[in-house]
C-alpha cells in the first residue's frame, strides 16, 4: 500500500517508515496523521517484527502544521472537536503499535515532532538532532501527548522544565537526560536502528500489560511468553551465535 505523506518499506519483517513532507520539514498535517495511523495499523500485524521511524529531508518533524490548524479555526471549526480524530489518535496508535518502535531522529524534532519520537519505544539521535516542547513559545500547551510521554521518559521534574520553558536541546543534552538512548553520526543512524528480534515484541507486550499485576501473575505471563520465544527461529539463531561467538542475525521469526 502507498501513502501520500509517509514512505513505507518492509524488509524481512522490518518496517522502514519515513515521514515524507520534506518541503514542510515533515510538519504533521491532517493527511500525515491519517497516513501515520494506517501505517501503525500495518506495523501491528504479525509479520512485522519492528518499526523504524525516520524523517525525509533536513528534519525528523518540525511540529504540527500551524497554518493548517489556524485555517481550520478561522473557518469556524472547533479544535476540541477535531484534534482527537484528525491528529491525536495517530499518536495513540503509534504508542500502541505491537512491535518495538524505534525513532531515528535527525534534525528538528520539536512540538508534535518531539511527541512522535517520544511515542516510540526507543529513540536514537543523529549528532545534529534537536528536541523541544516548543508549544509555550506560541502560547499553546502540548496537544500531541507531550504531558503523557515526556514524564515517563525523563521524569516529571525535567519534563515540567522542558514544557514550561520551551527550551530546545541538542542530541547530547537529550542523551544526558535519557530522552534518547544514544547519539550517532547521521550517516550511521539508520544502520544502528535496524536490529530487533521477535523476543522484543513479546517483551514490549509484557511491559505494557504489567501495570497493576501482582508479581505471581506477571511471572506467569513471562513464562507463557518465554515458551513462545523458545520455539522461534530467532532463539535457535541466538543460541548458535552465542556458541559460535558471533553476532546473531535475527529474522523476527
């Protein structure tokens, strides 16, 4: 399937997803949000073992398309009525994708762009990447999940600081507060992002469902998931690679 504003390639169960409005620095508009929702549905299917999300051109995503939103408000539309169905639900869908999701961020990831990265499970940054909750700079509050995602990643105190100040931080600063896992040369960023195995999909499901469980129930859930991963080809490859002292070549099967 082809989407208007998002590129999609699938290689051996790995979904390579690219925000593709480079002329607008990949600003999130209504069409891109709809495309992202549909792509996330595709990436939740069993044949996809991991999703790597990046941006085309000079930026990951420079935020929401303010011109589009302002135009809709001027036309008499009510923001509280169109934000969820036209924009926000795509962020919720990204957060709920069943497979591991990795954001490979280069250039700007600000406003809604920062929230898109935060909705992913892991964030890797190019050396020139920058992140910011810049809503306050234009008199707004976060509306694409920043108040939900950011405290869970960096803690409530740092999240409050970044949201209230609207500060934009570089890749190294983002790494120092745990916003990104690692920083890489831009030309090596995608190579670093492509790695996960089938076991990681099961691990993500366990973590997301563990809230409110007692320890015995959580352990039983782990046992059930482990029984499935032991039966996978990835497990056989992992054991063989360990014995042969080499890096495993997982296929997500």
